[in-house]
């Protein structure tokens, strides 16, 4: 990997992050309405108390001054103070980010494994009944919104059959040991993770299938068949390796999509993660929490794309010459 390539990518990463942070700040401060108005809607705040709240949260400064204060504080790890929770934003996010990582991490692992496996099965049996079945099913699942898929699973597994819990992280009032707690969290995790998996695994299946079909007709694949190699070896060792670039690209893009989907899924299943926190913060106009959530989401997406660019260097030697 050349130093020039790495420097260029790092510079792009820094500029992209700065633009994202600036847009993130501006977006939530130009929205109509005032968080102080929502805090004082009960009518118990007199004008003096309301002015004190505005000063306490730094809303008495001009927008440009608030922007520079926000940048300065963010460099020092201070993301502000929540209007609603009366806690530092880092504390509020710390209580939700672990739950989102559990949900998104589980769904991502299952999605990539299942999606790529289905794509390989379809491509290795191209133009057969198996290929048609996988392709049609994937198209149908990919076209379904996350929240709609979640509601179907809630009806089937929660309302109709009562086999799985449909909301929350744990069962309220259930007192168990460590293993009992893990099992309880796992049962609550199944439906939201399946919702994200069904929709996104279908995308990986289609991308893997189409890429592998193109690779399978290359000259070096004909050579591998002429050598008498088994179909499993040809597909998994030779074809899949040369089809990895589009899959890596899809994975980088997938991080942004699954984080967006997590907002809907966590809201549908009342999963106490960052998605549900974002929804509640939008309703309550808790700007600092929103900025903190979207900042973490932006960092995750930008970092994933940066890692995928570096993986290109390993997977495709032609990139090293750029």
C-alpha cells in the first residue's frame, strides 16, 4: 500500500467528517420550533426561568457562535447536555449504543453469511429452479420496508403464535441468574435481528449471485473446469475471491442502510438502542442528543468506507497502482 494512496484517503476522511459534522449541526438548528418551548409547555416557567434555561443550554448565542462552541467542545469529547434527560449526551448515548451494537452486529453477521451463501447457491446453479426461487424470494424481501417486515413478524411470532417476545430488551419483572438473563435478551433479540436480516440478506444474495454469474464465464474459470476441479472448489476458492470487490462495496454501503433501518426497527420493537433514542429525541427536539447520535452514525459509515478502500488494496492489485 503506497503512502500517497493512504495520505489521500486520510485527507478525504477528515474533510468528509468535518463537512458531515457541520451539516449535522446546521440541520437540527434550522428546524422550526424551540426545545425550550417544549420544556416550558407545562406553563410553570415564568419568563425569567425561561431566559435562564436558554442561557444554561447556550441558546442565547448567535448560531455561528453556537457552531464554534460545538466544534470546540466536540474536540474535547463534550457532546453537550441533553435537554430532556438532564444528563451529558455521552452518558445518554452510553446507555443505548451497546444495545444497538448488539442488534446491528448480530444482524450484520447473519446477513452477510446468509446473503453470500444464498448468492453462491444461486450462481452455482444459474438458470435453474433453485436460482429462480432464490432470486424471486430475494427480490420480494428486498422490496419490503423494514418496519413492515417487523410488523409481520410481530403478528406471526408474537400475536398469533406467542412464541417470542415482541418488545423491549428484557422481560419486565423477570428475576433470573446470569444465564437466564442472557437467554431472555437473546429471545428479545431474535425478531428485530430477523427483521434486519430478511431485508438486507436479500440484497447481498442478489449482488453475490449477479457478480458470481459474471465471474463464472471468465477464461480462468474455464481453465479451472478443464483441470477437473470440483465445483465447490471452483466456486468457493476461485470465483468467490474474484467477486469480493462488489461484496465489500455492498458491505460498506450496508452499514449506512442498516443504521437507518435500525431506527425503524428499534422503534417498532421498542428496542432501547440509538434508533429509539433518535426517534424520541426528534419528537422532543433534543438537539444535543440528535447531534451525538448522528455524529456516531456518520463516523461509523465514514470509517467503514475507509476500511473498504484499504481492503481494495488487498483484494485487487490494480488499485495499488492508482
